[in-house]
């Protein structure tokens, strides 16, 4: 499982998230929610996507986080 805190410097930045199932999302990382604050769900991040409403991704779904350069 990915450690979100390793990427906290990217909060409020445009990022590319690759999920375990191969889906890729690009957007601005607008929020991080700890597992305690998200109970009963796990820790999550929220992306503001270019073409749709904000999306919440759970830490268990995330394979990789990278800064997006586009």
C-alpha cells in the first residue's frame, strides 16, 4: 500500500495517479483525508479533475502518484 505522506508536498499540485487496476487520473490534488477522519473508509485523497466533478481515491486503490507535467 502506498504511503500518502511521502507525497504530501504535492498537495495543491497537478498530479497523475495510477491505480492498481491500471486506470490513470490527472488533476489537482485538493484534499487529503486521514483514516481516522474518513471512518469507516480508509485514508483517501481528492482530485479535482479537468472534465468532471472531484474524485475521491482510497489509498488501497493507488499504485503510484507523480507530478503531472502538462
